[in-house]
C-alpha cells in the first residue's frame, strides 16, 4: 500500500476535481439556453481533449506503464506533462496504481476491481461498478506503492520533475483552453467559454471515459482472449478512449503498443505511436504476432 501523507486533504482534492466538472454542466446548460454554442468552444474542447487524452493513453499508459515503445527523453517529458494536465493524478502514482491493477487484476489487491468484495446480485454489481468507476479514488488501502511498482520512474529525472511539478501542468491545462478561446474568439468572453469547455467539460468527459475502462470494460463487452481476469472489449468506447477500450486485448498482451489487434478495431493511440515510429521518434515498438494471438484466442 502506498502511504498518503494527508488522506483527508487528498480526499477533499479528489472530491473537488471529481465534482466541479459536474457543476460546470450547469454553466454549460445556462450558456446553451442564453445563446447559441459557438464553434470555437467545441474546437477548444476537441484540441485540449485530444492532447491531454493522448498524454494519458500514449504517455502514462503505453509508454511509461507498459514500456510498449521507447522514445527520446524530451518526448517522454512532453507526454508525461500532457497526461498530467488531464488531472488524473501525478504520473508516478498513476503508473504505480495501474501496474498494481495488472499484477492483481480482479483479485484481492486490485485497486479498482468491480468484482472483489462488493456482494452478490445486482446490488453487489452496482456497488462494484461504482467502486471501480470512481469510489476507489477515495480509498487508499489498495493503492500501488511507488517504490514497489514504479521504481524505474522514481529514478528517472525527467519523470520525477514532471511528477514533482504536477500542479504546474494542471494550471497549464486550464490556462491553455482560456488562451485558445481568447485567441480564436477574440475577447474575454470567448476565453472564459474556452475555459469552460476546454477545461471543465473536457475534464468531466476525459475522466469518465478513463474511469469507464476500469469499470465498464471489466463488466460488459466481449472476451476474445483467455485471461485470468474479467477484462472485456467494448467497441463503442474505442473512439473516445483512443483505443483503450479494447481492454481484453490489452490484458492478454499488456506490453503491446497496439490494443486494437484487428484491422477494424480503431486504435488512435496506436496510430500515433506508428506515426512517431515513422518519424524516428519511437523505436522498439512492441507488437503481437498472429501466432501469439491465435494461441490465446478464447474458445467461445
């Protein structure tokens, strides 16, 4: 278990980060009621969502957690900073929790399994889904110890710097949509609505897409491969999650840079990694051969 210096403070901060975007929905409704939604608000939302979302999927997850490819030190730092701006927690803690999830997937010790110690029947299922989706963020008993699950990152000066300056990247993640809105719309009002959509709404959407990988993708969907957990592929979530919802594929082959293993399985993160590889910014990209896939294919 990773000790927390001030659990009460941590829970308060988690509650604020989780709850404030919901309050922003009220402002969004008021904005839509009072005046038509401007195109530049949605543009700011899309830009910041893609940058911070890929920071999580390509940076935090595939590069830093699973070492699915290698890249230059400066790009590691940029991806870690973009992921930090998503406000899902400092990078080393995020990686430690996720590595522990894979080590104990859907067993005692998994930080966010919907299947462990939540009771039976539909009530137990709902409790499990709620815990896996957001409840686990307020509980520290099963969080990953950084010195055990992420010692490599604790010894990486670039990642240590990004982790230590987490608040800076959070602030930039809010300043950028304000600046974009102001630059595109040309006035303070456009900057504030850019902050609303590219800040609060983006956080709400990206957080709950990420949380859905922990909850929905361990409960609903198809299992193509035999694994020791309840991971599943949820096709409709793939576009918003940049390919992360091919979750059974991922648990079968955790180090694979590509989660969408079939041609029709959209995986935007894998396309980004492929682009980096073609430009010489990524190498040692991990791939899964058709033979390995066939050997683990589920019988049903």
